[in-house]
C-alpha cells in the first residue's frame, strides 16, 4: 500500500512540474517551444531513470519497496508520464495554433 502512495506522490510531482512547463511553453515563442519539447521528453526519461536509481540505492540500504519484478510499477509510472506528456504537448501545440490564428 505504501508503494502506491509513493507512486501517486511521484506522479503528482511530475504533473505539477508539467503544468508549470506547459504555462511557460504557452508564453514563449513557438520556435523556442519546439526546441523545448524534445528536452521535455528527454527530461522524463531522466526522471524515471533517477527514480529507478534511487530505488536501487534504497534497496542496498535495506529499505525495501515492492515495485514488482524489474521495477515494473516504476516503468508503468514512466508510461503514464509519457502519456501525460503527449497530452500536454498536443494541448500546447493546439494552444499555440489557436493564439496564432487569433492574431492573424
């Protein structure tokens, strides 16, 4: 049960950071937005990799969290983060298109 609460907390941290990132992307120029979108996806990869490394360090210190065989729950968290990221990217691109259409 504690693992599920930890996963929800980690997802909420990701979601809060993603909402702030979305607000920044909507305010900046579209060319900068296009440059930051791949960095956002790469950042998610490093976030999940960091979580897996932290889990391994905790296991070495005999703090056991059951995320399943081969950290399957952390990998599922990564998939949820990527699905959320795709939704946010589509939302940002649509917002940029809508803002651009209003100004022209």
